[in-house]
């Protein structure tokens, strides 16, 4: 533990140094200044607290259905939501579904003692991962009911290494571990844990809610007109290289591209290299001639999930880098999906590929070979879209199972 604690202190020091030049490091540091004073001022010491912790924005989306169900069915509790990463906190710090929203203090023994005294959680829920040893130890000592949800365990993770004893002990904190698949349950059984429930992934419940409440976006509706629309979400440079070629070879198809990062150079290249003409969402008004443009660059946050409701086909970015982004937001609208080769660590992507609802591509020729039959064959298009939709519908229900178990045993 002394090595673990030393490592955390060093990590905090490195982040402070990096904050001089890097925005996220600065947000990480600035957001934790006077944190305990702000928590003490905000949190009612007499409130019954459910503490829900997420690492970042993706985990927040997994935890959100649980937060909202607790809010609706158990108003006797106040919800404390914590984030580790600025990319989650800065976007959702004003989320109305939680009573208190803060950064999680770094997992040092001193910080944990202060946090637990102020937060005094009655129930703690960790989403997917974030196994902070000092926090889990404190929860175990104080006999706080603690759960992990939408978790995935793999053979190569630290829990199954000879030197992973501390981490295996940390798992003893959880009253129930809600995992996404049978493989995780089998692996945990090898370690002697039988308090494991295969509940699935709460993201299926979240995307179902997104589909039910998709926002109408007049500008996208006007841009699409009577044409069919190809939506590419969370694209990176290598994805965009292929998408530009696809656009230019399909002048009768409209394209909406939502870059993962709003890099001005990449956006400028998308607009300049599209032969059919393009425009940025944020630069449009009621006078913009959208019908004459082939490309709409969605250079704003929070609209992509609703934009999929206007699509005929979808492409998910990130597959030529560390891994693809959210496929379920597209699948829930019944869309055929393509993405790059790095998708294997995402169970839903593997499932969609095996169902032939999605296709992994390695180059432009493979993207073209996937797209053209779907462009020209309506029956094939409907079949692939139906498979996507059915997959998301068949995997809903994790949120109900989790909340029922947590609150009713």
C-alpha cells in the first residue's frame, strides 16, 4: 500500500506540473481546489446519501439510468455523483439528475478520511471500474453497502496476476458485483466470489431512453431534405480520410460528420475537400442554403445521439486508433454500422459484427464494399437495420435488476 500511496502522490504532482500547459490537467487541478470546503457547504449532514462514482463521460452514460431510476423511485435519498476525469465533470457538472456533483479527491488516506466524513454515504455504487483501494478499504471498514455495475473482468487484468493480492482484497468490498457477461462471472468464481450477477450493460437502457426522447433538430432536418443521410460519429483523422473519398464518390448522398475533437484544421479540410460543398452547424442560420450542401459538420456537443435519428447509415470513429466510440447510440435507431479494425474490446461491437448488423473495415475498398450494397439494396438495408434495433431491445433491463437488488435485496 505504501507504494500505491506514493504513486498517487507522484501522480498528483505530475498533474500539477502539466497544468501549466495542458487544459485537462489544469481542470483536474483547479476543480479539486477547496473541494472539501465546497462539499461540506453543499452536502446536508443529515441526508441519506447514495454515492455514485464514474470515471468519465462514458461511464456517466452507463450510470445515468441508475441515477434517474433512484431519483424517481427513492426520493428519500440524495444522490452524490463524483467524476475522476475533467472530460466527464466539465460536461455534466450541471446535470440536474444528481443533488451533489463533485470531482473525486485523489485516493490518498487523508483525502479518503475527509471525503467519507463529509459524504457519509449509506450506499456506494461504482460504474464499470475505478477500483480505488483506499476508498474501497474505507467503505469496507465502515460497512457501507457497496456495489459495482456494468463491470467487465478479463483474464489479463491485475486481479488475476500473482501480485494482485491487494486488488483481489478490494473486491471483497462489494456486496454484489453486477457484470456484463458470463465470462466475467466465471473469472470471479475462480477467485472465490459467488456474489456476482450477470445483469448486462446499463447503456442499453440509456440508449433506449435516447431513442424515445430524441430531439428534433430542424437544421439537420432541413439539411437532409428528401435525400438519404450518412452520419459519422466521433470521427478521427484516419476515419475522415476514408469518409471524404466516400462522399466524393456518392454525390447524391448527404453526409453529417461529428468530429471527436473540434480541431480547426481538420474541420477546414473536411469542408475544402468535399466536392459537394460543406458547412459547419454552428455557422448556419435560417438563411443558410443547406439544400445545396452535401456535408454538414456537427461542430457542437450533445447533438450526435439525436442526429442518428435522421440517418440511413452510420459510421463510428476511433477504430484506427485506440478503439471505437459508442456504437449503441447508432444501433438503437436501427442503423447499419461500420467502424475501423480496433473494436475487439467492445462486446457490443463484436456482437453486432457477428449478427452482420455491423462491419469492421480496414481500408477504403472495404468501406466502399460495405456501403454500396446497402445503398442499392433496400431489403439488405432494412435487414441490417432491424438486426441493430433488435439487438439493443433484447439487452435492456439491467437498470431494473440492479436497482431492485440494491434497494430490495
